[in-house]
């Protein structure tokens, strides 16, 4: 039998699991057809009953009593004696929020005062006199013995199987992935050693270790991968509450909920998504009367979608509201001295201004947004995850914020290249092919152009960009990489081959360096930089534009 700490931990985990399903089902009630109401109400009832029974089994009498009172309300809904209204939905959400708070601190259940919650539930039951006493009594009567016995059996079952359901802390997972990555580096060194010594027996062992390391790596990385739907349900509640606060009416439509992402990314993606969704309600969706006057449906639509694109995940937050006034943003930036007044208007550049700190299109400060803080934090948060965010908008038709993120932050497949005797790693998903630089073609600066399959292809000299010492190699190589819808070439001294990189952050002292994802340890035990291919190309273009503008 587990000790008290384990029982309380299991109880809290079970309650959170039930409450996640409850919140999603309650929000479904708002848009459900009459024929679909009963199964959804039944699902909420069963989950509330489980919480009540489990609470009774561990002695959390107040939480059990509150669950009992909620059951009385849900029973009336099941019997169609109580209508599903926005007020009822709001009350149920508030009550289950209280139950969540109580479940997180079940040890101090006896100190909780639930009289206010019981009175609110009793007010819902007041029209039905037969049910009202049942709602008022549970604090004294508690759950019936049969329920408690069933709950105790559930708790014992959880106790017997808790090892299989253990949640692994994110920090422990990070350490485990680090160790597996280091094992991969040691395996690569073993493989190189077996090749140098031409020892067949040692080579067989190295190949077997490589196979087992790959299986272990895939298994461990799988532990970090979660479907993004673990975060999506909470956003429905967020949009509903924001609409209620602002007098708006909008529906959140979600797609691609089974797209998988690294657990760490999902956790850190929460704040950017919250801000984008709040902005969609506040700045994007118009009030119902305004939408009707414009010929739009009174209820707006906010979309949250996710899909996988190679080794990246694309997350899009869009709305069918009024869009972003690029001209207004431009004028505010000029007035604030953030933009040269003589510079000609450019819509794409104007839309990017939304990420400047302190700049907002809102005329007033509200409870949801309008202070001009947040969008810069959104971009910084996405950048910290090695991602990018882009904005597009059509006035009168809405806006879309598109986030591109790597699937995993831990171990990535790379192409190892050399420049000035130093190793550099390029993310393999961007690499298409490796060529030799055509004879007679030289780069006078960082950037150049070569003909590739009858089309001009921009070139970037890695040596010149990083200002590495020494002369160009006698036969430089070109690594062809994908760049948006086209291609670009990165000129290096030599191409070594495919390697795995255990990505390590550079640390706060260095901060974020454009074009660099992080560092890794090579087979020889040295440190090498892992390059951010799109960021590297963009940084080179930005540097070239700066040099061009200089007199």
C-alpha cells in the first residue's frame, strides 16, 4: 500500500484528468444540439461522480459534498428539468474551478468553506423543490456508503497500478535525453575507432551498439512527445471568458490536435498562444452588432490549427475579424520615433511593427490588452524555442499568425561540415545535396550567386560570414539547402557526413546568436556550433542590407 503522500498525489492527478474532460464537455454544451446534450451531460456526471467518490475515499468530505451537490444539478439537466443556458455554463465552470483548487490541496479539505458554492448551486436548484434539499444537505450527509466503497476500490486499483501511470518530471526527462545523446556520441567514437583499426570483431560490436542506441534514442524521445491536444482544450475556456469580458461572441475552432510536439515546447508555447488568442478576441473580432452591420455572422470564428511539416510543426492562430490596420501601425511607429518619417510605406514591414514593444493598435487600455506589451514577448518566446512567427492580414477579413517550431529540442540529425578546421553542424532537414563550387567561381564577399539547374542560386560563404582566418579551400563545397520556396547554397571547406547532435544551449552569457541554434559535442570530444539554417541566411541578408545602406 502506498503512503499518504502517494495517495494524495494519485488523487490530485486523477482529479485533474477528470476535470480536463469536464471543462471540455461543459464548453461543448454551449454549441451542442438537443440530441447531443444527453451523452455530454452524462459524461460530466460520471466524471463528477468519480471525483466525489475518490474524495470520500481519502476523507476530503467537503470536496465530496460539493461533488454531490453538482450531481444534483446535472441530474436535473439530464431529466430536462433544468435548461442549459450561458448562466448555467458559467456557474458550472466556476464550481469545477473551485473543485480543482480543492483537489490540489486535499490535505486541508477540512479548512475549506464551501457554503458560498453550495448556495450558488442551491439557487440553480431553487425552481425544483424536490431537488433543493438534496443540494443543501450534502455537507452533513456526505456520499452514500455504496459510493464510498466503490471509490475506495478505485483508489486501491490506482494504488496497485500507479507505477504504470507515473508522470515523469520534465527535468528528469531532459537529463535522460542528455544521457542518451552522450551515449550516441560515444557510440559514434566507437564506430570510428573500429574503422581505423580495421577490426572486424570490434566493428560488429560497434554496429550492435549503434542499433541498440538508435532504438533507445527513439524510445526516450517518444516519452517527450505529446499530442498538442493536451493544451488545446484550455484555450476554449480562455476564448469564452475573454468574449464574456469584452461583450464579444466568438467560437474557437481547432484542428490538428493529434499533432505531436516535444513536451517542453508544449509547456513553453502556452503563454504565446494565450496572448494571440486574447488579441484575436480583443483586436480582431468585432462586436456582434458591428459584424451584423458589415454583413458578417454575429458570431466570429477564431481558428487554432496545427500540422507537421517535415521536422517542424506549423501552428496557426487566425480570426475572421477586422484585420490589422497596417497604415495605423505605421503612423504610430513614426509618431513614436520608432520609424523614419521619410521612409516609404511598405505593408509587409508595417505588419512586422506589431512585434515592437510598446506599440499597439488599441486606442484604449482594457483588461485584456492594449498596453503594447506582449507581442514582443510572444516573438521572444517563440525564438527561444528555435521557432519563428509571421503575420499576415487582410483588412476587413481577419489576420493570421503562423508559428513554425521544431518538433523536438533534444537530438537532431545534422550534416557535419568543416571551415577553417572547425566543425559546424547543419540541420539535415534543410539539406538537399552537396556539390563542388564550380571552377572559376569565387566569392568577393559573404554572398554570391551560382547557376544551379539553369536557375540562379544565392550563395553564402560560411568562412567569410563568421570571419574565420585562413584562405578558402582549394576545392570548396556547396551545401544546397531549402530556403522558403527556393534554394540557397552554403559554401564550406569540406563536407564530413551525417551526424547526430545533442543540442545544448549556449547559456545566458552568450544569449541568442542569430544563425546559431546551440552547441554540441563532436566525436572527438570538441565543441561545435549547430547552425540555424534559415536564421543564418536571414542574418546574412540583413548584414548585406546594412552594408549597402552604409555610405
